[in-house]
């Protein structure tokens, strides 16, 4: 199966109607890079180079990459195994498991880390950081892999079986290769997430690159070294994105025509029923039930649990509002980039996709300071107003939405677009009436995912929100700042419960 | 099916786009904007009283001291803030060095002992926090007399500390200023040789002592008092130990305020009033009783149960010099403690 392009009269250039908004999105995503350039070179190339070339930089880089590798591996194992069990086997209550496998997304990394640390202080360090990060990020792999599994035409595996392959061999040789792009895309998001994470590594006291950047802001009150270090993260991001693009190849997996595929017949589990259920229980208990139980414990003890219902409700409402706006803007910006990434080859397409990922591995504080820098100079009216905060969310989470859009467009058969073009539709109409409509469920899933990650964001929210505005994550940070874990627990619980709604929809979502 | 999906998506986008415009209408002009690196839970009550006392609307932006000072530097002359309320002297010293702070009137400065304010006259300490040892009496009956004793072999594996915490770094900076770089490096090497347990912050270090994971930890005095307020003294195992006169481990650091350059005249006026209010008897009593810190303006005494600041005889040091944190960090990293 081949992907043909949504191309205009034989050329392989994206039409302007896609290219212009995609470039706007890319420019916004590149803002932090401009800032980093200005700041890193503040004291000359020599100084920046001294910071980067320090022996410690290499050590921290190795630690960050090592952590990312382990977490990606763990997430692949958990995400792919859960997706196979839930989508392709006759495991009882598959719908419920599917929701449970998505819910860990709702758990902020710092809450997961705190839960594990309070139960087992010995976990601090690499093990704890890897564990907490894997348990909150494996849904990034589970979701696209499960979606792809549901979209795969079972006829292919059946054909392989009829040619004499056993069920495992058919799975291995026909189905798994088709999961590779989805798994690689999810793995990339996990890797970038780990590189940018501050909460879990900080609680687990595991020194990584991002933690060093934070320490640098803290220790020297000097933005130059932090900026120079951030540039290294950007370079790493570009390398990772390029490696992922290489690994997935450009093959598409669209069927010709929607609605022709039946769902695959779920495989009977037989004597594997108990181990399979056990695995699902262990993973979801560790990733969802355990942090919730820890919060329940903190709610139950301690005298600082003074319920401020009004404050909780206000923070919850604000969180929903900014996260919805963040998800809306991010999805809108991601749409043209995602379509181009899925349908076009060539340098422009490559550069646009890479630009969209530029800010993703950067610590939130770096992105926030870059927006402070630009806004106080060129956009004073929106400084410390909601539009700027929403833009920060878009810069931070554009890749999440781009990845979802790209995957959704890849699964939509391009022949329909070609057909519409040949019938004389303009590129805009093709986009609106064919591409977006076919990809809509996947795009909506991306929006829900972005919504969840916006809800949990802390460092950028801290610097860019309108003065006096509180989100649940900020309340949580405020209360734990004084050690009032019991007072923090309601906010953490509310955050998880609210983020559970889009996670629930994602888990139930069928393409 | 697909049609309804795209409609739903469009509706979602439309609603989401409306939300910010609805909530954005709240941002009218404030009389005074305070950037507070101090925790909201700790200072919100007194800042609400401050609003009444200075007679104008006060907007407080809470954040992390270091991150807010980075933000102020990034904002430059365009800052929205009139007053920076910092958790420690280091962040104020850094802003002072970059020339971001306007001077305070001498009358305001004079309300506080010269040891707890900027020599340049551009920031003033509001409350004091003392470095102490917190120990687990089940593990160590008698805590050491000096922080210097912690490098003795008998403390191997028993010490907890928070190397990335600003207060720990300020303490090491203080030691460098007091005793010189060479002897501080030796002390840090001795500490490292005793394989201390690194915690992410003071609260976790306190947890470590409480649970017996470590026997003793270096932290600020009020963490212990806050824990007692949170859980009740009966369920806190750890005990607090003040270091003797002049010991570098007993450094007194301050939380303080500075007026920002770039704020308009009106805001500067309010900022000045606000600084005065924070040094008033009412505010100083609040810090003594509610946050268990040491009041710094003359005439107000500390909370019951705390030794008098004068009796502690902390080491004499220019807190403005605590901004040489970069060298400290390089040293801590060089020794391998971070």
C-alpha cells in the first residue's frame, strides 16, 4: 500500500492553504530557539561554549539519555502488551481496561513520584525516576498502538494464516511491523517528555539535564548558562525526531475505503487468561490505583486538610478553561503541520515537522522565559494575560497534537483526496471535506490528549498566568511548598479526576 | 458518523476559544503588583492586611524566588512589579548586582539591624530564618556541638541534607565568606566522605530524620515548627538543635523586599509603603507567630519556644555577599555533592 500525496497538479509541494498556517505554527514553535540564541550568546560564543563543553554536561546528557532510553523501552513493553491484550484478545471487560490503560496520563509525574517515594524512600534515584516516568507515560505508546491495531484490516493476518503461518507468527510478521510507526511515534513523545521532565526527577533526586538547567537558573540567577544548556536539548530533540522519522519510513497503512474492514476476531486466551488479567491488574494498579490511594491516605491524615471548596472549584474551573483553550489552539496549529507531515515528502515537510517539535524537550521554564522576553518587548498588552499562556501551551505541546494528526491522516486513504482533486475540488475543500473529515476522530483524540497535558503543566503556568489566577497544578505546588501534603491532596485528586474525563473518552475512542 | 465528529470538534474549538476572552476581563489596573517568591500559604494573610494598610489594590504574583528573579531580569525596565518579596537574600543580592533594584529610604532601612539589609541600601530583610540541625533522638542522643563535627567519621551515613536547596547553598556561601574557600572545600570533602544522603528539599530531609532514614539533617529552623503545627508535636519524632554562637552552621538568612526599577512613580510610592508595612509591628508579629520566623524590625520578639535571635549570636556576615552562589555551586559540584 502506498501513500500518494494530496498534491496539486502533480507537484509535491504542499498547497498554500496548508503551507501558510503550518509556517505560522512552526514560527511560534521556534520562538524559544530565537530567545535561546540571544541569551546563550549574551556573553559571547566562548562563554557559551565553555558551559556546553564542561565535563559535567556530557555526564548529565548521558544520564538524561539513559533515563529516556529505559523509560521508552518500559513504555513500549507496557504500551504494546496492553494494546495487544485489550484490542486483540478476548480479555473480559476490554472497554474498562482500555480506559484504565489511558488513565495514567491524568497523573502528573510529580504526583506519581511523590506516591512512590512516600511508600518506598529507597526508590529515590534512577530506579524511582524510571519507574514513575514509565508509569505515567506509557499511554503515549498505548494509545496510538491500540488505535492502529483497531484500524488494521484483519484480512491481512487471515491471508497470512491461510498461507500456513501460526497465530503468533502471523502476529509477528504481519501485524507487529504495521505497529512500528505508531510505537515509534509514541516512543518519541515519551523520550521528549522524559528529557523535559522536572517534577519526577527532582522528587526522585536524580540529576538530569533539565534539572541542571533549573539549578543553573537557581544558583547563578544568570540566564546565559541555562540558555546554553537548553540549546543542547534542542539539538538532541532534532536528532531524536530525525531518528524517529528514519525508523518509521514513509510507508502508509491506509486501507482503500473506510468501513470495509471488520473488527478482528479477538483471540481466545485459554490458559493465558489468568496471567493476562494479572498483568493488566498489576500495571493499572501501579499506575492509577496506587497514586490515588496515596492521595486518599493524605486526605485522611494531617490537620492541614482544611477543605476550601470555593478555591478548589475556582481552580478546577480555571484549569478546565485554560486547558480547553490550550488544546483548541494547539490542535488548530497542529492540523496543517500534521497533514503535511503525513502527505508530503521533501525538505519543507521535514523542516516543518522538526520545527514543531523544537520546544518539546525544553524545560517549561525555558519556554516560559522566552515568551516573557518576546512579550515584554513586542506584545506588552498580552503579557501575563491568558492569550500568552495559551500560546505557551501550544509551543510546549504542539508535537503531541501533530503526532496524533499525522497518524490519523496516514490512516485515511489518500486515494479519496486524489479523487476529490480530480473532480476539481480546491485544496481547501479537499482538506475540509475529505482529509479533516476522515481524520477527525484521530484529531479529536489528539485534542483530548493535549487537553490532559495542558491541565498538568506547571512551570510555564507559574510564570505566564495572569496575576492571581490559579490552576489545580499551581495550588498543588503551593500547598506542597509548605509541606502541607494533606492540603495538597484535594487538588491532586481533582486534577486526576478531571483529567480522567478526556482520558476516559480517549480510552473508549474507536477510530 | 464522520460528519458529527467534525461538528463536535468545531464546537469544541469554538467554546474553548471563547473561554479566555470571558475570563480575561479581570485584568484591570492594580495599585501595586508584588512578585512573591514566598509561599502563598505562608504570606497571603499578611499581604491581604497590607492591601488595607496601604490603601490600594494589591495584586500578588506567587512563584519560586529564583524563577521570579529570572523573570524580573528578563522583563527589565518593562516589569509589571513594584515590589519583589524574596524568600532569601541571594535573589535580592543578584537583582541588586544587575542594578534592577531602586533604593529604599534610609528611615525604612534603619528599622532593621544593618546585618540584615543591603549595604547598598536597595533591599531590606523582613524576617529571619536560622540554619539548624534537626536530629532523631532515637538514633543520636546528643547532636554535635558544631557543624564542623559533622565531618568526623562517627557521622558516616547518618547525615541528611538538601544540596540543591537555596538555603543549603546560602549556608555554604556563608561558610566560604566566613572561613575562606580552602577550608570550606575541605569541609565539603569531609561531608562527602561521610556519604550524606541528598534530599530534594528541606521537607524531605525532615521526613528522612523523622522516619530514622538518617539521624541528623541540616535545615532551616521553621520547617520543624511547621511540621509540628501540621502533625502535632507528639507525632513528630525529630527534635530541633540550634548551633552555638558564631558557628557557620548557624547562619541567619533573611526573606526580604526590594523595590523594582522600572515601576511607575505611583507604584513605587505604594511599594515603599508596603515595605514599611512589612516592617510594622503588626506584620512582624505575624511572621513571629504564624510562620515561626524571626522578626527583624526592632521591638518585636520571636514566638514562644524559640531562642532569642540575640542569644544565638549568629556568625557575622554581609548577606549581600551571599549572591556569590555560582562559585559555591561550582565548589559543591566540584566536590561531587550534587
